C-alpha cells in the first residue's frame, strides 16, 4: 500500500471541474518586452492560480530560446515560494540528463525546506533545447548517453532524495542537504518530507518507466497529442503499486485560452502557433504580437503546420473552453489537466486563467480576480 505520498499527489476536482486543474508556465517573453517583465508575470500568475483554486503551478526548463525565460526552474520556484502560501509548486520539468543528480537533490531539498509539503519534482529525459546547447550544458558531445542513462540517473537521484545508498556504495557517505540525514532521530527514523517525484514524457519511454516504478506521470499532450492515448494506456498497463502510489495517477498538459470574444481568443493563440513554427524551423525568437503573427507570410507547409497546431489548442469563450477541457478529460481518463497558454500579452494570459476558473465555479479569491 502507498504511504502518505499518495494523498499528497492526488488532487480533488474543485467547483464543477471534472478533474483537478493546474497551471504550467514558461515565463514567455513577448516582442517588445523583457525577461524581467515575463518573470514578474509568472509571479502574478502563480498568485492568481493560488487565489482561484488551481492545484499546482509548474515551470519548465528550456534553454537558448529567446521567447522563454524559464531556463532555471529551481531559481524561479524559490522566488514563487516566497510569494505564495498554499499552491503546490513544481518543475514541468527539470531535464535530468542536463544535471548531476546530487545537484537536483540539493536544489529541490532546499525548495522543500522553503515550502514544506508543496514541492513537485517533475523530471524529463529530453534536453529542452537543441543539440548544440545540450552539449554545452552537459559538457559532452555524446548526447545519446543522457537519454540512455535516464533510468540509472533517476535511481541515483531517488537515492539522494531518500538518503538510502547501501553500505559499500561509493556515494554511501554523501548526503544531499537539505535532506533526510538532517531529520534522523535515535532509532534510525527519518523525516518523511521530500519532493514528490513525477516522470514527464512525450512518448512511451517515460510512460512505461513511470508505470513500472509506480510514479505519477505527466504527458505533454500540448505538443505531442498524437501519442497521448497510447502513452496513457502504456502507463496504466505497466503500473505497479509502490510506496508512492497504490494506483496510477496521470496528468496531461493542454494548451487552452479563454477570452470574451472567440475571434480574439484565436488571435491570441495564433501567436503561440507562429512562435512554435519559427522554433521548429530553426528560427527561435520572442513571442510575436497578434498583429505580427497575423501579418506573417506563410507558405503552404507552414500554413498546414499552424492549422495542425491550432487543432490541439482549446480556445474560445469560457464556455467553449470548458466544453473542450471536459471532453479532453473524458476522452483521456486522466486525473488532472495542466493548462498552459503561451501568449504575447501577459494580461491576456492572466485574464484567461480567471475566465476558466469562473467557468468552473472556482472560488473568487480575496481580490475578486
């Protein structure tokens, strides 16, 4: 049977939502704006998410992308911990092959000490950037090693988090601090507090590994929708009860944006589609404004890419977004939806999360936003 971690991980639906709703933010930088402004918006959004009853607030690790300011999740999460009180904070995710497991254990042990009982450590095996940048991060040219060694890296990280390397292991005398070694009492009892570990993925590899290890799983539906259902099925088929979970717990990321005017909603999500097109074609840059996105000349293949991208975004009026999210939750059978909205204008993003909360009868919050 699972221990208290099971209750910490599972989230109950709020208001009239079919499943728990959470937020994934990339601290996007729009054209004409700065990283400082983008990170300030991330703080505003985390506080709004907490007021309105969203369950988690995660930030992602990306590198060498001018339109994304979230290159250092642990640093951002420490700042968010000082500006929030209750909402769970986490990484969606930390790209494990880019870092030494001990460093991650220390960073997230520090976060757990700063925000006890509300830290999630979401882990991915992709680089979160292009190959050259990944090589610079890892100081090695053989990038495949990082992905291939992911299960071993994960096992090492978990042992650092739990402080349970066996006697005789070369790391047995090393402790991740802050960590369990500081909570030991006579008799060998250890402090239970530690970040909740999640596996993230956009294919079947992490889905199967999460199932075999009995860990919660988060799938990147927002950019890999064709693989969502097969990955979720593989996760559930592979699942084995663990000390963390007694049954599967799956969450998916979904792009969603609500606006009072459905035409305006489309204008705003188009900025993210054009930005992704530029990234996929080797031209990463700041998030374009709606005007820039609409005036961008697109070839036939580029038009098809944008149209395909928009088909996987849930956007429109609050009621339309609610219907789309309800249908997605029903179709996938997930336990939680994590909403992301990569728009140019901060006010649009903040307004959208408020409208979605309204659509589901979430609490108004002290500020009435």
